[in-house]
């Protein structure tokens, strides 16, 4: 006999328990490829709590897919509006899963239903945080018109950390309050770089001051490790590491993990080993502080970043995908 006919319905709270089973199974499969992910969420109870937390947020809608009386998939989206992304929808990391025996085509079926609702509400930018270990699922998103935007990478901090040589006039150290002026200067390096081809990420001029204040705050944070490479009074490169908070609701956060939150090298000093030296410095600090793993993220279309971080042994374990829908579809339906 063939499979029973599949139907897609509105997601209800009564579906949470079965959805937790699907999510925990998905997470167990991911941990086979990324063992540093927390084992906690292999338990259906804890996976269910994550879905409960998603549903408690505002403007969440979704669908559940059934075959006969069995839940075989679900997809949830969170509608938001802000200045940077305008009106948009997030499919969070835990917001979708399907039964292991189902085809990844089910992701496309569910999106075709709930995506129509999002578009009707004026949301034409859709983002999905998806696990990196399921190539068939990622391919299904691609065949929906989604594309890579951000890469999330993780690595186990090596036990043997060798600092590569640097020019004798370049010094690597922790930033001090006396460096505030130079830190403000380099705080916009990433923003300005990613406004260029081929990233073309809008860099709003009014965000500069906020960004500068954020970097200074990070530099002064006693729990952070803001490491710089300086030549005289000039900062040539920087990387900032800070602790992560273990959470019963964050499936993407590896165990015992420090975050490499920001890092860059000024253009004229690239290619001489500054970035690699800063990473080793940060790893040495993290290892001594008791951390086992380090996570970071980068734009896929940032050519330098997408080459540099994998060379430093960061392995992709999740992706942020994006699809922009032509907003004219709100009125250009082809009907007379």
C-alpha cells in the first residue's frame, strides 16, 4: 500500500508534543555530525520546551503536516518589523522539522502554505536558520528560492596552540581604556567592508555611533577578551571573544563555548598573519578559562571572511538562508 494522503493544517498548541519528538530526532541526527551541540535537546521534553518558547513570542504562525493522524512535519514563522529588514519573517532554528522517513519535499509543501500567509500580511523577506548537517533539507530550501546569507561555524579549541610569528613591530595584547579612540575608528571596518561588492549589506550612517559605542562597551566588559594587534598607536586588527550563557532553550549553542563575536584586519595589513595570530591568542585565553569550543559566524558573500574562517578550522554547522519576494505580488496577481 502507498502512503496515506498528506494534509497541511494550522499549527495548534496540541501539536507541540509530537513536534517535540520530530525536533529531538532532528537534533540527534545533527549531533552525529556536530557532536559539540548540546545533548540535552535529544530528549523530546526539552525539545518541546523550545517549541513552547517559540509559540510564546508575538506574531508567530505556522502549519503542521499530517499523514493520517500522525504529525510528520511542522513549520513556524515569527513576523517582525524593523528599520533594517523592514517587514519580515523568521523561521528560527527550532521552528521546523520533519519525520526522518519523509522526503525533504515536505519542507517545500509546508512553506507553500504558510509562506502565502506571511506574504498576505505584507512580509516579503523570509529568513530561515537551518541546521548544516542535512543537505537534502538545505537543497529543499534552495529550491524554494532561498540562498545563503550567514554561516555559523564552530570548532573544538586545540590543546596545542602555537602562536605564528609576526613582524617585530606588531604587538598583540588586550585592549585598554587608552585605546578607546582607535577602537572607535576600527569599529566600522566590518560594516564598511560589507557595504561593498559582493555583499552589498546596507550600512546606515546613523548606525555608526551606535556601533562605536557597542565596541567600546565590549572593550570595557570585564568578561570579554578584546584582543588587538597594534603598530605604534594604530590598531591593525582585532578580535573580541566573550562568554556564552548556557540555555535550556538555545539548540544552536555548543557546549562549553566561547563566542568570537567580531574580528577584522585593516586592508593594508591583511595577509601577514595578524588574523591567525589573534585567533591563537584568543584560543589560548579560552582554553585557560576552561572553554572547550569556540563559535563564530560570517557572511557567505564576504569573500575574505568566507575563506578565512574555514581555513582557521571553523566548521559550518548552521546557515541563515534568505528569500526576498517581489512586493508587487500584493497587487500584481495577473487577474483582471
